[in-house]
C-alpha cells in the first residue's frame, strides 16, 4: 500500500492507494465511524452492483453499522433534484452532525455525496472511496464538490475536504472500456500540465497503473496544499476543463463522459495556444497521439465556433473574459485571461480551417489578437529534456502517403497459419515450416513456445526450423520456477498458449502490452476452474497453473474462436478423451477449421461437428514439413487498391483456401467488381480486380472481423450507404477499431457513422485527404493508406510503423519497393 498526505493545516488527510484495499475498508474507516448511528454509504447502481457486497462484508467484519443510498447512475443525477433526494434520505435516516458519509463510486457520486456531507447539518464527516479511474486520479482529491444547473456544469458547489481517501485500483477491472478511456484523459492532463516524465511514461504500454495513480494524486495533493481555494496555482488543474465543460453543456451532459469532453478541451486549448504562438509547435499533435494510443477520441465532431456562448457561463469566467489554461510545452502550464471575443475569433478561425476555408490573413489576424492577450500567471516546472526530445521525434514521425501499389504484389504468409504452424512444429519437434513470415505477433508466439520449454526454434530466411526440447506432456509435477510469457500485443499468442501452459503443474505468468490484457479472458477463467486448473487475472497479467484434466468443456460459441483453437491444440496431449461443446453457433468458424487443418498436417486428429468437437487423448504431434500459404487478410488491402483503380495483381493466394478472409473476393463481387484469376509460370495463380463503379453493400462482420478495415475503406467510395454489421468484437482489438475507423476516415472527408456494433458509410467519388492517426493499430494504418488512393490532397499518417505488428514490409509493397512487388511502376499523386 502507498500513502500520501494532503498537507492542509486544519483540513489535512491521507490518501491510501493499494490493490485489495476495499477488503480492508472496514478497519480503515473505524476511526471515523460514529458509535451512535450507522454510516451512510452514498453510491450508484453500477458501483453497488460491482462492489457493494465486498464493501458491505468489510464493514460488517469490522463491526460497523451502515445504510446504503443507491442512486441512479449518470451525470444527469448530479443536479439539485439528485441533491434533494439525497438530503431526504439523510433526513429519513436521522443523520446527525456526528454522522459519516462514505462516497463509493465515480466522480458523480463523489461530487454529490461530498456536497451533501458539506451542507447537511452544516457539515458531517466524509470519506471518499473512488471506483473509477477519473475519480481516483482527480475528483476524489482536493475537496471540490458541486452539482450542475441547466445553465452550466458545477455552478453550485463548495470546497469540503474529506477525512480519508481510499483508492483500490482493482475496482477498475469492472469498468466499461469507455469509462477507462475517460479517466485516462485526466491522467494525461497531469503529465501535460506538470510532469513531462509522466507524459512520456504513458506512451510506454508497460506503465504500472498503481504508480500512475500515485503520481497523479501526488501532483494534485501538492498543488492543493499550496492553493486550496483555487485562486492561483490550482487553476492549472482546469486544463481542458473550460472548453470541455462547454462541450458537455452543448451536448446536454449526455453524449460525452466528462473525461471525453476534457480530452476534446485539452486538444482545443493546446491548438489555441499554438494559434497565439504561445505554445510550442507540435504540442497539440503530441496530445492527439498519446490519447490515440489509449483509444481516446480527440477531435470534437461538432462546430467548435458554437462553443463561445456557453463559455460565458463558465464558473471561471471573469467579466467579459475567461481564464484559460494553456501549455508552454509539455509539463509546463499557464493561466491566461482572454476575452470571449478573442476566443470566439480563434475558434471561428479554427473551424474554417477545419472546413478548408480559412485564408492566411485570417490566421495571421488571430495570432496577432492573441499575442496581445494579458498573461495572468505562470507556474513553470522543469521540463524533462529526454521527454522533450522524444516529443520532437513523435512530431517528426509522420508518413505522407503519395505512392500507391501497381504491378504484381505477393502478400506475406498467413499470420493466422504461422501462429498455428509454429505451435504445432514446436510440439512435434524436428519440423520445418516453409514460407514462414516473421512479424511482431508471430515473434511473440515463437518466444512463447520457447518460454514454455516446447522446442528450440530459429529461422533461416523464410524457413522455420523447430528442434525438440523438453516439451509439455501433461505432467503434474510442479516446479518452484515460474515461467513468464510476454505476448506483446498478440491475442493469438495469449489465447493459444494459455491452455498449453496449464498442461503441467508449473506456474506461468502471461504479460503483454497495449490493450492485450484488457481483452476478454473470462471463458478460460471458467473452463480452467471446471477442469481443476488455477487461473487468475491481475492488472497487466494473467496467471495459470495446471494440470488440466481431460473431460467435457462447455463454451459459448459467440466468443473469439481463439479460445476454441487454444483448447484444441492442448487437449490431445492429455491422457484421457475430451470434448468441447458449444452452446451457441461458433463465430469465425473458419479460423477453427484452420487450426484443425494444421493439426492434421502434424498428425493430430479431432472429430469436428457443428457444435461438438471430440478430442482423443494420448496423441502426439508428429514431425512434419509444412508450407504456409499467403495471407488473404493482408492481401485484401491490395485487392481493394485494385478495385479503386490501381493496376495491381496479387500472387500467392490459394483460390480454395480455408482462410475465412477469402470472403473479400465475394464482398468485392457484391460491390460490383469483377475478380479474375490467371495462371503464370513462376508465381502460380494471380488475381486482379476491376470495377467500373462500386455499389453499396451490407456486410456481416461476425465471421470476418479482420476484413472490416479494408472493406470500410472501400465503402467510402461505393455509391449509396453501406453497412458493416455485427462488428462489436472490433472494439476489443488493438484499438477500438470501430471508433478508430470512423474517427480517422471522417478526418479524410468520409461520411461515417458509428453505432454500438456497426458502421454506416455513405460513399463519394473522392475524399479530401488530411492528417490522420493509426491509433497504434496495424489494420487501421493499412485501411487509411488504402483510402488515400482516392484523396485529392496528401494523407499524412502518424503511427504508420504499427504495421510491423503483422506486416513489416507493408509500406515497401504498398509504395512499390522491395522484393514483394514485381514490374512495379508508381507515380506521384492519386489514382
């Protein structure tokens, strides 16, 4: 457990941070609980559903009486009516001035519960137990409490410090992904205003969340200790909030989470600072890139010029002006007063530039106006020179896409098959895999089979050679040594190797980067428990210890097929027979068929039905020589390029492949394109696509999730409105792919609407182009490159190196360089 003290003379208190702290809440609250009446636990439906039972048990075990007040969830309840309802509950419980209010939940619960505690009987004791990331790093610390009015956010409030803040990072496990992203925006705020080293650390996917929460609380507690009432330095904590609150008000406090609106506001504020030549160039882009790494949307889709009237009701407004927090550079912030007319002029200029109508004169006039604004107060910090140099490198790491494919392209070997072949070859030993493709994902699997002791592998050119080592044979012998498998960002590596790691009695820790360990693993948690193996998840890692038992495994079919494939790879090595029963139709069945086919090539047989797989135990993988075919999911981007008018042929594909992504040929034909195969002497069969025009389609993504990025790019140029449906699983990929595609394609000028599990795309002959980001997602980068073919202006792409995850040679092939392209002639410009 980590502990901080907020150094206020009369109102000081401790902040305690530690995983599992909620279980100890009872004994930690005992000094503040009255003997004469129960503590009042103010919470909402979501927090109480997730943590109420655990928290109640902790209080009961400590002998503390309590009564919960469970409110509806959502910002709409942070109102005078919600406050009145809470007052009536306190009256009904006969809460006295000796009472205790415990706020258990997110920012709304903390604000509302805190305001009630501050004003009931002129003040009762308050303890904050935040359960969301935003509340843990920001709203629970510092004593600000408030409610909203129809005219604006937080207009009625009071400063009231708690007696204690308890932060348990484990509560973040139950948060929806959107809520976590919202909180991460506030985390990034602290790095932006006060700590360049924190800002830099957040770009590293290995950061420790508990350390990050501690650092944010440390920064805020130091600022609050120096300026409790928000008259000076504490204003810096409002970076992004002034414009963010205007966005929340404009959207009726319903469309955006608080952190999402603040993210928009931070980028707008940084852009305003660059407009007035006060903020160093590149800071706004650095914010965009860091937020994109965490899946945070940064471009407010509505008119920014319409925010100006709302700013006049901001609680930080002074006369005809507003106190804006601006950055000089990352890690150094300033409070600066500007008039509403000046801010309005700048926002109007930015909006025109967004729409492509601003001229040089308007830009110069805006910068001159802001240069004359009065600086209110500056609170500098010492910038980290290493962070600044990294910031400069990030700013320069932009690819302008101006070369497009033409000629004969050979896509890489199938990544799906490389994963499976590498595992089967390692289990067999003494095997050779030809046409084997290396990428960051596949390298993670090779490292994983090595860490598990399956085999020694090495590559010679495009050939993988596996040599037998110890191997896993269902041994129940435990070892004190814990194996560590780093899966990088590869979901296939994680889900394929987890069951194999559970075959023996040794402990294995699986780690990863980015969003990998946020992806669903609940299926394994259940089946491992049923089969006698240990499985647990902690932030940033998963732990497993066997041995698994043979028997019947029940799985839902509407989960990732990787769970089924992982069990199929492991179960034949157990002594007894097993079966896998699916309760619903299996999605992405083609990927399971690939697994079964590769297993057969290495001597392992499985009886497969529609919803039942019978696995004979006691089998062994046999040495084999196997050749990997080319990857349809990667070829899809070049087939799409061909459909968009590029003179491209694709070689190396098997027309009869079991790969489900072969469906790209069907989708192209449904769009009105013609696909043609022809035989060549050296390269075998090649396929090309021709289209006089493309028509809108409806595509079911449930079986072909990896094809959504190239299909989305194609739909931008189909006549009519296309729909990509049943695509919810894309929200759990390297990025929230639905949001990433919708956000970035819109920046190019496309008409894209995102729903919970679908995209709607209205086509146009061409797009305008512009600056976009790959969201650290390889397939998003390739999709944007494909859309660039029909853009009138150049497309500048940040995050372009993310293709190394699956297709390191993509840019060489796409731009007509390297051995993957024959007789390629490229030209500058569009199609």
